[in-house]
């Protein structure tokens, strides 16, 4: 019978600098993955045979709504906003919505507080001008409104201050879900 192995050396504790580097590296990796995804969005099928790329086309608001986009009230919080944006992106992808229709159609899914916010944004410049902003600019406006920098900074600080014991951190399931959200949020902003 082989002797039982025991270790007398303690696992090295991670320093705050190591945790910060881990966070920065993780965000960088998430951003690189998002950029690669964006570059390959039309090439999801890696078969050698070339596939036809669907052509964006004009279509009606009724057709857009048939893809069942979620409504956004503005009270769902930052995680709710990200989930709503993901669903909207999915609808745009599957419906081949043209860029010039995206903001016009997606604002039709805003309700309650979010609709009031949109109306206060569009009223001074006129609705036709408001519809001319890009979908990316629209997303940035939403993130600025519903994911204030102070909340993002608070989340960032919470991750930087995670306590580490040996090689195991006190990272809980909720912390890991928050971290996933944090990485997604930065991908949405960029």
C-alpha cells in the first residue's frame, strides 16, 4: 500500500494585484471573444460549402413584432436591460431587419418609464431625427441611462475586493452571474 501523501506547504494567497490582473485579463478575453463573434456573425456555419447570406430588407413593424421581441419598461435593472438587448439583437438577426428600421421598431417595445425616457429624448429633436440615430448609439444611450457608471464602478470594486483563501475564492454563484453580466455589459458598451 502506497504511503498517504500530505503537503505541508500552504497554497499561496492571491494578492489584490493578482485579483485585479485576473479581472482585467478576463474582461479582455471577453471583449476579444465578443469581437470575434461580431466578425463571424454571418459565418456561423463553418462548413466548407459557402452559404448564402440573408439580405437585409424592408419589412413592416407587424412582421418585426411577429418575432416576439421583449418589452422594456426601464425598471428591470441593468441585468434586465442586457437580457432585453440580447433578445432584440436576436430578433434583428433572425428577421434581417435593415439598419434604418431598427431604432424605429425597437422603440415600439419600450413601455412605461423607458417610453417616457425615449419621448423626452426624441421630442426636442423631432421623432424623425431621433429615428436616424444608429442602433449602436441607441444602445449606448440606454446603457448610460439604465447602467450608470456608479453602479458599474460598485460592481467592479466588489470583484476587486473578493477575499481569497488559498486557491479558492469566496466567489458565489450570484457573484459569478454578476461577473458574467459585467463582462456582457462591457461588450455591449463597445
